[in-house]
């Protein structure tokens, strides 16, 4: 019976939907996390009687056709790249982006990754790195005798060292943006890499054209709304249960038909 296969596609779709929702909820406190949303499309239809087909020699036509769908499919689990709330941390190497842009991160294999997570620190050489030790471009080294570090809205890093009255400028944190940022590929560790769908990175700095500004001593929270995700979870669970009931009903109908022919 066609209904069995159709309902099965609905159950598989909602199972994936629940997986995505659970991942969003699990990352509700992850810095810079962007929630995912599942997008569905209906599957092919079988036409038994096409709309507009002739019903007589006098050019009368069928006003509405007869066609039956074959279920649903998942087409994407895209990111919702909206701004998260900024939270003060009182840590001088924590930086948040207010607006458009991503930090450029050097991966160990030579590739460049991109992130909204600005929870940076220093490695043994004094370089500005991520929590996993990946270098933040363009590669800024903080002197070990620096008494204070300042990062302005444009990403310019300045330090004050003993014996100097004027702050010393070390470099400027680079940002990047994409024409289609939803097309970025997530690789874990709060990192993205570019794809053919995202297009090439457009480089720039904080406050530049099309870019947001940087805010020191702050981090961007994930944009997951717990209430919204719980509501979506309940809706997905109900949809799964309804498809399950369709399978049960279709199975009972098939059993009744089989018994009728046997009788």
C-alpha cells in the first residue's frame, strides 16, 4: 500500500528534524553557535487524471486533476546566521563581532577556517589563538611584558609596555564575509570552511564596508531560542506520531483486505 511508504518518509523526515532540534538545544550555551533549521520538500506525484484534460468532444475539461504524492524529503539543514546576544566576560582577549563578519582562523593543515567564536587566548609564543590553539589571522604576537591590551572596534590591537607612554600598535584582526554564508560548511569546533555554494571570502576589517564592529571583553552567545526549539520539538514529535498512526491504519486495512480475499 502506497500509504505505508509515504508515511515512512514522513517518519524519517521528522526523525532527522528531531536530531537537528536536539543539536540546537545541546548548543544553547555554545559561543557563536548558529542554529540549524530543517527544510522539507514534497516528493514526486503520480497523476491519474491531469487537470485540463478533455472529457468530451465538446471541449469540456477536467477542472481539477487527480494526483497522489509519494511523501516528503529533506532538502537542507541550513544555518540561521542571525546575531546572538553579546555577553560581557571581563577577559581582555575575548572579542565579539557586532554585525556582519567572521574571524579568519589558520588551521594546522594550511586551510583557512571562519568563526564567530571570539574566545581567544595566547599560546606559549604570545600569539593570539583560539581555544584549540589555532592562530587568529593575521598572526598577532603580544609581548610578554605588555601591561595592558586594547582591541578597538576596527580590530586594531594595541599594547602598553613599561617605559613607553604611547601604546604600541601590533596589527589588526582580519574579518571575512560571504555572499551566501548559509552555504558555509560546519567542521566542528565552532568553525566553518568555504564551499562552492558560499562563494569566496570577502576580506575586510571591523567597521569597513559591509562589516560589523568588534567589541573587546564580550562574547557572542548562540542564537538558539530555547522556547522556540522546545515548541518545534513538540511539533516534530506529534508529526512523527501521526505518521506512525497512518502506518498502523494502513497495515490494518491491508490485513482486512487480505482476510476478505481469503474468506
